[in-house]
C-alpha cells in the first residue's frame, strides 16, 4: 500500500512510518474512537469522512506527559482500491484543532 500522508511536515517518509505513527497515536489517545459519518464510493475510490475522538492518556512524541484532556475532530480519507484491497491512501485531519484541544505544544518546522 502506498501512503501519501506526511507523518511529520518537513521530515522524509520512511516505509511503514504511517503505520508506526498510527500505533503510537492509538496508544497515546486511548480510548480512541472513529465514527464513520459518510462513506462514498465511485470506481476504484472510496472516500470516508469520520469524526474521531480520544483522550491524551499516554506518552506521545509531541507530548510526552499526557494532559488528560479530550478531543473531537473531523478527518477525511481517500482510499484507492485494487483487487479488493486498499492500494493507496490519502488523508487530512484537523491536527491544529487536535493540538489546541489536547493542550499540546504547537508543532514547529526544523
């Protein structure tokens, strides 16, 4: 699968980096929930609009000490499907809203 999402702005993407980042976020934001608000399919593309929520409950590279604060924001993903499997993924989410709600420091670019 090709993941077109940048894990950290300005940093090179390594194979599997997005999956490692997702695992880190799931552990740091437990209990994490994703609700599918809309699902649209046409041809080889599927678009999902979701509402995600969670709590800053574990260590995260951006915030090593959990704040205990909760968040809720929207995200959208575009999946390309080939032979019944996801072959590509693109996604956007309200990351700045996430940081603000959780009380995390604003990201910086090196």
